């Protein structure tokens, strides 16, 4: 015997209710024509318009319901991923501290353990920052603090941060022309670092970051040779909480907030961020901003 899952029950109920309404509408229209054949043209004309409006309304309601169900599922996945993402570093730090307390360790050993604890703490801090940024964006409580930034200085500073964070990933930073632009430095750094973090997370062995000036605009491109993004997921990658696959079977860490926050930061700058495939495999994210 086939059972209907809780997820699909609203869809089936709407389909049954819509079918009943349409059939009843057609039946009453038929009865009116039988009762008064002279009004058949009027009944068919007005009935057709009403039927089209009814069908359109049902279709729009179905789209809205699907969006709500999808958002609910993403929120559930988000809670699962946040629980996991916070639990792992907290447990790691606790284990490291217990090891230091219980064992007689040398200075270099203690330093290595403390550096590991610091890395785990940074992961928790990054997750909490993302949650705070998402809440600020949602409540429209985030503001731009524009600075005049030199492209070469910005690229060099960014390269230093990336090398300190991702020791084993080679980066190529190119800024062929030096130009100035106005932007919120913190936001722009967060966006580029988030894109690089995604590259490293999805198996990239090379990441190329390039700055390019063009008239009243400039662009920042982050290209990698990683796993890329499935074609079915590409339209949704900037949606809040969106992550492909089953959260319980997920191999890669994350909460589905990184690219959402990046896109919102760029939108606050009145710019654009887009994705394209880096053939034969990999990803290219292009940020375009007014200077």
C-alpha cells in the first residue's frame, strides 16, 4: 500500500481540492446552459475567463507553497548543519585542553596543541559571524562604510591573509593595473575569502584571483579547478540556507549562508556577482562593482 509522506500531503490535498473545484465549476456551467440555452455564449465566455483566473490562482498558490516547503526544508538543514558545525570544534578544543592538563607535554607539543585549538576556535567564530551577518541583513541593520581603496594594496593584503589561512593551497593573485575604488573593505574581503574558502573546500588545487578595471566599473574574479557546481544547483547557490543533497549524509562542512551573505554584501554595493563553469572542471565567480 502506497503512503503519502508528510512533505507531499499539502500538494496532494491542493491537487484534489483544485480538481473538485474545477469539476464543480464545469458541472454548474453545463447545468446553466441546459436550463437556458440562449445564454450559452455568455456562460461559456464568462466561465472561460473565470476558469482561467481560477487555474492561474491555483498555480500561483502552488508555487508559493512549494517555496515555503523548500525554505522550511533548508531551515531544517541549517539547524542540523549548525549543530554539527558548532559541536565539532567545541569537542576538539575540549579534547585538546584535557590532553594538555592530563599529560606532561613539552613546550613545542603544547604550542602545536594550542595552535590546533586556535584553528578550531576560528571555525566557531566564523560560523557565528556568518549567523550574525545573516541576521543583520535580514533585519536591514547592516550599513556600508566606504573607504577609498588602492587595488594593488588591497590585493596584496588579501593575498597575505589567504596565505596565512590556507597554507597548502597555491594562489595566483593578479592586478595588472593600479586603480582606486570606493567600497566597504571588510565586506569585500569577506566576499573574496568566502569564495576562496568554497574553492578549497571543494578540492581546488589552484585558485586564481584577478582584478580588472573597466571604465566606471571594476571586477574581481575567483577561478579554481575544483569540483565545480552541479548544473541543477546553480540557480539556487545564492539562496539563503541552500545546500544540495541530504544534510544527514553531507561530507562537506557549511551552513548554506556563505554565498548568500556574499551576494547580499555585493548587492549593498550596487554590484553583481555571477557564476560560470571553468572548463573542463571548476568554478568561476565574477564580482562586478562600480568604482
